[in-house]
C-alpha cells in the first residue's frame, strides 16, 4: 500500500485532453497542453487504439474509457474528457 500512496504523490508528467469529434470516424482527438513528447505520443497511440472506432454511446466505450483512465493514472498524466456535453447531462440520474 505504501507504494501506491507514493505513486499518488508524484507530480503529473503531462496533461491530456480527449475530445469527441462527432458521429463520423475518427471519433476522437487527443490533445496535450504539456508533458514530455515521447510520453504523450505513446499514451496517444494507446488511447486511440482503444477509442478509435467507438462513439461514446457504444457499450464498449465505457470499458475502454476505464482502461484509458487507468493508463493515465499509471503514467501520472492529468486526463480530461470533452464529450461535447456536460457529464451531468450525459448520464441520467439524481
């Protein structure tokens, strides 16, 4: 457990924004505000491999999104999603 606590304290290595482009493939664009170019590019390739043909309403998107989130956490990257609508409106609930 102490290893995991240590990982959380590491400073971010970069910032990633994943943007939904619309219903026609490619559906996604991966942008970065800062970070080492090689780290960002490797992450971009992995994320695009998971998301390329999946629109946000596809059931597989939720599973792959979680994989992308875990990947960003492992790489100490700040991850932001832009699905084109507020997250509160995207999921019905309270």
